[in-house]
C-alpha cells in the first residue's frame, strides 16, 4: 500500500461568496507536497477566487484552510506563511513605477533585513533564473513584452525561495511558442527547487504537459481530481466537453 502523500494545502468545507452570490459551497481539496496541480473550471466557477482565498486575499465564509500545517484562520500564521509562498498573478501584476529589480526586492525588503548589495545580487539571480537577460533588471514593466512581464512577475514570486508557487493563468495572452516555453520553465523550476505548484489555468497544453494532477471546479464544489487519464474517463458533461472537445483532442494529439 502506497504511503499517504504529505499535504501542502488542505481545504475542508470551504464556502465563499460575494453578497448574495455563492462561489464555493462545501469545497474540499488536498494539494500534495511537490506536485503541480492544475485547477480548471468553467467561467464563474471560482478558480481565481479559490487561489486568492488560499493566499488570504479573500475571507471565506466558512470552512478551514491549512497551508504547510498552519490554519489560515490565524492572521499571525498568514503573515508568516507569506514568506513561504510566492504568487504570480495575471500579466505579472508588477508595480509600474518600479524597475524589475526593485519589484523583485519588494518582498525581500518586507521579510528580511538584507543590505542593498545583497538585494541587488538576489534580484539579478532571480532574473537569470526565469530566463531574462541581465539588462531586464533596470527596465520598467512598460518597457517589457507581455511574456517578459510574466517572467519578471515570476522572478518576484520566487524572491524568498518559496515552498509553494501559486500561478493564476500563467500562459494567458502568450502565443503558443511563448506558452510552451513558459510551461517548460515552470517544470524546470519545479524539478530543481522542489516546489509545490498550484496553477489556475484554462490551457489544455499546460494540463497535458506539466500537471501531475488536475482539479475540476463545477457546481460550487470540487467535481473531480486526479491525473489526466482520470479526466479523460470522466462522464461529467463539462469535463467530457472540455477534455474531449476540439481543443482537448488537439492538445492530446500534440
């Protein structure tokens, strides 16, 4: 009998909403340490809401969220955990008035007392780690392409050497070549750094090529979770349409 995987994230009975609208109702989810989990669902299923709730940007109405063994009901635990996870939002979410290296240094300044020289060295290291040229350090977000902004945002997410990396639609807006390159980068970083990756995505190629498991949100809950072969065998109407539709067949063939 295989050992039970150690959990990075444990969610039980999660209920979220805005006003009268309920987004999640009784959602349970386990994220294993060291895996790449892809989170998918239809429009309005609450994929990004789930990510933002886990990292403390939305308050749940009910339920429990444990990250790395800490209950997020404790604000003190949330603050401590912010140094153990990194988040890449869509389009990088960089501060427009700061250069790339200054953006990377924001979490370092918040959670450490490093001097200017060490801050510059770490920023340069993270820029190289995500495949950007050294001169990107001194550029502003407006001077970067969309793909470069995502890589710069990823460098900032990795600034504190996190254990968990949260990605919100990381390949959205990228052309197929750029998206494939970004997928390879995520897999390389996962393998070399031992990261747990929680990735909200609608990109079927990403799901096929780099995700260990896939979690499907539907009807306010987690409808299914498992590797790709489990998704392909599912009889749930939305899952069948998503994974067996024209785009799904193309990704599988590729």
